[in-house]
């Protein structure tokens, strides 16, 4: 039986999710992994596994993903995402913030990375079955710089609007974290715009206003070479 526990913990660490429902053993497997041998073992030991599942601590190893069920609201967003492919952008919040003065792109990228490290929601992906969400131990954020400074001032806003409309049509893959994107638009040497996009499925309780406030605090600290001390964040599970 100990070998079976080790097997279950091992496949969990590989990205598998197992749970029982109405006496059935259900699973979510990584897309890039061969599953035949693992499925054969699961089938062979199904009865024992169903008895073991409630008593195994899959989350005891540090640095590994933590999985827990979706809320009812999240289940609805997941269902709508699967059903309405052409209207996925309706479930995405977007905000633009004007930044005036000398701008430090590296400090901004580091500030946003700090926010991702603080908030589990920004490191969350949705398992492909629509039952579980998984908080990854770390997610690396890249903040692209989109340069509009060479555009004539008279036509710049129309080009930015066109870019935003194209960008908002790009859906999130809910099975891939982060479900959050950040961009910097360069309008002039001392005029930039921060664009944030976040999917509603991870936005339950974590508002863009909170994110913006904390980004500003971390950005200022990075620029001044100081340590930003904020209260521990509230995690929403």
C-alpha cells in the first residue's frame, strides 16, 4: 500500500489531479505526457486508490503546485469559455493607466513580478476538466514594450485604439498561467501607458484597483532602491 501512496504522490508532482465522484475515479492529466502506463495502474488499483485519496496529503512538498476546487462562479466562467469561443473577450477586465515622467521599464517589470509573487490568483491556471484550479509556485512575467513614439501625435491614439482592439481579441488559455497580461505603451520619451488585462475567472475578490495600487508601491520602491513593505495579501480560495 505504501508503494501505491508513493505512486499517487509521484504522479501528482508530475501534474496529475485525481478525485472521486459518485464512486468513480476521475483524473486530469498533463497534455504533454504519455498516460498509458499510469492509466493502467490507476485502473488496476482503482478500489484501493478510492480509499486512499481522502487520506493523502498531496500538498506537503514545498515548491509544487497546490490544487483546489473551482468556486461556483469560476465553474460558470469556465463553462462559458468552453461554450462561447467568439465572446471570450467579454470575460476579461482591461485598464489603462497613463504614466508621465522618466520611466524605468525594468523597475516596472520587477514590480509586476512582485505582485504575481504576492497573489495566488495571478499564478493560477484552470485544470482542463473544469473542476480544479492550480496555484503554481512561481510564474515568470514578461512586460512587452510597444512603441508608438514614432507615430504622428495626430494619429497616435487611433493606432493605439486599433492595437487595443486587436489585443483584446486574443483569448486566454485557461489551462496556462498567468491569466493576466501587462503591457507598456510608449507614446513619447516621458509619456507611457500601462495596460493590464485579467480574466474574470481569477478576479474573484482581487480587483484591478488593488493590483494597480500595489504595482505603484513596488515600482516607486524599485526606482528609489528601497524595500516595499505591504501587509500580507488576502488569498481567495
